[in-house]
C-alpha cells in the first residue's frame, strides 16, 4: 500500500490536490482514513488512474469530467491512448475524429505503476 504523499509524488500532483479529489468524490483510496491520526492508503494499481486525473486536470478538465473519466476508465493497461470526451467518458482512440475532448497517452501513465510495483 502507498501513502497519500507517495501517491501524490508518483501521480505528479500535490498532496492538497489529491486530498481535494478524495474529499469531492473524484477519487477513492484503497483504504480510507478513519478519524484523526489515520492515513488514506492507495494501491499501486491506482497510480495510473490518479495520473489520468492529474493529466486531465492540468488540461483544464472540470470536476464532472474527472469524475466520469474515473468511472469509465476501465483497464488502462489494455490501451495505448485514451480519448476522454467533454462529458468525461473514456473511449477508444477511434472516436478522436467524431467528438471534442482530451487525449491522454497511456504510456505516460503506466511506467510509474511498473516502477512502484517492481
């Protein structure tokens, strides 16, 4: 399990930003904090998803898009690129030409997970 500060570093976001996403229901840690003095814990498998949220946020995606992207991301290992529509639905690259949205390079997300797991 990974601590929240370690997850923030691995995902390229600040601890405050990660905390904001959790408090607003965009991301859910593997183990939630239960009162004062306890910490949220994350699984290594969640790193790519948190990196996806970090990248979309950096591109200016609103919270509704971030939330929907998390819900529809599925298996990030099975894709090379993700296309996230303006409503946050994660789809295959075939949809690039038919809709507006965000393109995310999965290769830029996945190596971090492999480093943490190895």
